[in-house]
C-alpha cells in the first residue's frame, strides 16, 4: 500500500490545482463547452431553476431546468450557504469522490484475492503467469486517486461546475457499498442514482447477482427458485426507495409535472444541442414520423447489453457493474466528459488485465485527438463558418468509437485472462503447436 504521505500529497495537490484553475478564465470556458456540460448538468441552468423557485415560479414550467425536485432543493441550499464560494463545494465533492475511490480500491483488493482463493480449485495447473498476486494490487489505491484527481475530463467537469459530479458520487457509493457487502446502502444509492438520471437502474442486476452469490456461495444456479425469490426481495427494496424519493418529490412540488421535465426529457431527447453523444445528429436529420421508433431503438441500446453481460459475467458481478457504468456513459442521451471521468477513474482497478489488451495505443490516440479537435471543429462550424455539423459529428462519432474500442478491448482482456486461468496458459494443438486464443 502506498504510504500515507503519498495520499496526503495527492489530495493536497489535487485541491491546489483546482483552486488555482478556478482563478483563471478556464471555468467560464469549460461551462460553455457542449462536451462538458449538457442540458441536464449545466450549472447555469441549475442557477436559473433555483432563481425561478425563489421567485415562486415553477422551474418545470419551461424548457430550461431538468434537475429533480430533491436535486433542486439541494442546489438551493448550496447556493444559499456558499453564495460566493460555490466552487469550494465542487472541489470538496471531487476530494470526497477521491476518498471513496481509495476505499473502493481497498475493498476491491480484498474482494479479488478472496475470490481467487475460492476459485483456485477450478484453475488450471500452469496459471502462475496470470494468477493475481497481492503486490499487483498494492498500488491500485494511489493509481485510482491520481487518475481521478488529475484526469483532464474530471478537472473539466469540476471547473465547469457540472452537476454530474454529484451523480458520479452516488454511483461511486453504489460500488463502494457493493464491495463492502451492505445491501441496503447499495440499493439506496442505486435508487438515488436512478432517481437522478434513470440509466443507473440497470446497476441493480450486478448488485443482485453479487449479493445472492454472497448469501448463497454454494449455489450453482442463478435462476433457481431461491435466486428468483431473493432477486424479488431486493427489487422490492429498490422500488420502495424509488417510491419514497418520488413521493417526497410530489409532496414538495404538489404536482407530477416534474416527471416530463426530468425523465421525459431524458427519454424523448427534445433538446438537440450538439454534444459528444450519438442522439443529436440523427434526430436533427430524422423525419418526425420515424422519431418515436428510433428513440426507442437508441434508448434500448443503452440498456440491452445488460442481458448478455449478465449471462457471460455472472461470476464476476463487480466487473459486470463496471461494464454497465462504462456503457451508460457511452449510450446515454446526454453524455459528457463527466461520464468519461467516472469510468476512467475506476479503470486502474483492472490493471492486472492490461497485458492482454490489444488496442491501448490506438484508443489513447483517438481519445487525445478527439479531445483536442472537438473544440476546434466547433469553432470552425459555429464561429468561423468554414465547417458544418458533419465535421463536429465526425468527432463525436470517433469519440464514441474510441470508447467502444476501449470497453470491448477491456472485456476481451478480462475474458482472455479468465480463459487462461481455467484452461492454462500454454495451450497447444495435438501436434504441439501453440494455440492462439481469440474472442468468439
């Protein structure tokens, strides 16, 4: 484990860098960037919603504010408490997220080593090269902290005061309590995440599998009567949490109109402001009578991978949850760099699979080029008038492709390592020639 001094220096450096950057013009520029803030997470829109509420006007009567009622009250409290120093709240949230990531890494190390000990009996004999050793996870805590604190995507989200940092915090707490084994708290933060942005509801699937396996470690089936009954119990708890949150929201607003401005807005995608997602360009060009069909297709695409991943990764629910967090960040209707920051911060947890990845250099180059060229092509399109929407969408499509390459490459690396553990590293044909393992 990294020394305490390393953690203190990392936290202090991260906070100082943010304090210095907040005194520059970068926060204002980042807040205007469509890659960083969306209609759902824009701080300027949040302030407008708070202002409307203080003037006894429903913020949901227009098409500007799309936070939930509880989110609205929370932001109202923050702006009252820190009217001139709200940036300190975002720095504090980033530091808190970093601390939770350190806790996640600590529990993850213990979880992986304990799982390996349980599975040793089914591993092949010649797996010494790929067996997980304690020293391989020794520095994971400091890695995830450094990636989080100095990740340019995370810095941009913090400096722009994107409200997505609060959503990311809730998802990190989901994963933390999953690894810690606290069922109620894990489900409660899944409910909070789903209440805020809908898509994290699918995180219930890996959580249910994980807690079922933890309660019945000797069970050989994930769809037996006992398993289904246990899933239903957990689903009931989750639904009760959601009903409670929605009920409180209704009591605060006195109407259900907020549903259309929050979840309806996410599902129907009425705001086609360009971003790094896939929705805006297609639906700008779409004929209106095809819109409903393709909205369903695009939205289903964000959650449908839960089923095949549940089948293939049922023995690895923690990795399964990470895959879903990754896919949500790619296929949601209004993605931003804050989503990228979340899954990149968790990526060092899987450093033991990096040796099996094939496209790491290509993916890094794609991320770098897209990040640099996105604001340039935006300027050429909107301000210089020497480009058009196709240029910016090309970058958005390339960035989505880079993310898909990364997630599929990581999945390939994970499955290849698992294959070696179960079948041995030195695979050979009958005539003694080495076998090349490919992802089917």
